[in-house]
């Protein structure tokens, strides 16, 4: 997953999650067996303002805490 400007934000490969060191303080990462959730600040560095504005047209409370859901993955059935 990349930022709006093309910078790597989160890489997930073979169940290993990597977040660039300089972004780690601003990225909330929660992982439990079978589930991964990453939230990021709703800033121009990570997502264009028009995206947040468009989402608020449908969901007025979207990013009301200043954060957005970047990715959520849940394993439905393990191999």
C-alpha cells in the first residue's frame, strides 16, 4: 500500500507486515491471530483532502477523530 504521493506505507508479504520507520509513530497497527487493522492520520501526506470530503458526503463522521482506516484484513478460513 502506498501513500497518495507513491511512498510505501505498508507492505504485507507472507504474513509479515513492514511499516517504514519514519512513518511508524503516526500509523496505528493492530494485529491479532487472523486479523490485521491499520489506521493512518487523515492528512494530505497520506490521502488527498478530496477523498475525505467525498467520504463525508456519505458518512458525515468519517475521520472525525483525524484518522482513517487504511486496511483491514481478516482470514475467513485458514489453509
